[in-house]
């Protein structure tokens, strides 16, 4: 069975998706609530989300090879994440998937998987 990584179109497409995701977060006032949690320079965030998603989608485990276990929840503890921040992240990602032309059924499946990961990152009652 093909992995989501393969269905998506592999490495270049993962990079394109992450680029669009952070370009949108940076440019759109709608996502200011999560943009402000990030450093002014998004280059490290861009690189690391790309490395992480490669493995998370079933492709090469680039993040783990470089940094070991992602410990994503622990790494997000410094940032206050409630349902508002979760939903902004998911909205930004869904738009990035639409704008990079990810086919609808794949996009919907990925959005459900992103929801689980984003929901698990919540660290503040709201
Ligand atoms: C739920 C809402 C989320 C918020 C508000 C959020 C916010 C952040 C912030 C502020 C950073 C630090 C970036 C920097 O260096 O400036 C970060 C890092 C990161 N985020 Fe998220 N994030 C969220 C969800 C997610 C999800 C769902 C994923 C994966 C599917 C993810 C993957 C990552 C990765 C891989 C890093 C880099 C970790 C590292 O090595 O330091 N995040 N996130």
C-alpha cells in the first residue's frame, strides 16, 4: 500500500506544503495568533516541520535521524496552546494543502491525522 508520503508526491511536495504553510502563517492576519508564538525568523521552524513531516507521512525519518525522538508535546510546552491555537494551526495547514493542490480525499485524511496530533499538543484549558 502506498504511504501518504508517496500519494502526496514525495520530498519536493512535502517541502512545498511546509513552505506554503509558513508563508500563509507569516502573511495572513487570520493566523497572527499563532504566528506571534514563533520566532521572527521562521527558517528553523520551516526546516524542522519539513524534516518531521517526511517521517510522519511515511517517508524517510529525516527528523529522527538528526535530532532523535521528536518529543513534540514536550517541545511545545513553552507555547500556550489551547483550542484556539490548535484550530488556527489546522486552518492554516488545510489552506496550505488546498493551495498546493493536494487531492481532496488525501487532504481530508491528512486533516484528520493532523487534528489528532494538534489536539494532543494542547497544554492549556480553554
Ligand atoms: C497545535 C498548534 C501548534 C502550535 C501553536 C505550534 C507552534 C509551534 C512553535 C511556536 C514552534 C517553535 C518554532 C520556532 O522555532 O520558532 C513549533 C515547533 C514545531 N512544531 Fe509546532 N505547533 C502546533 C502544532 C504542531 C503540529 C500539529 C505539528 C506536527 C504535525 C507540529 C510540529 C512542529 C515541529 C516538528 C516543530 C520543531 C520542533 C523542534 O525541533 O524544535 N506543530 N511549533
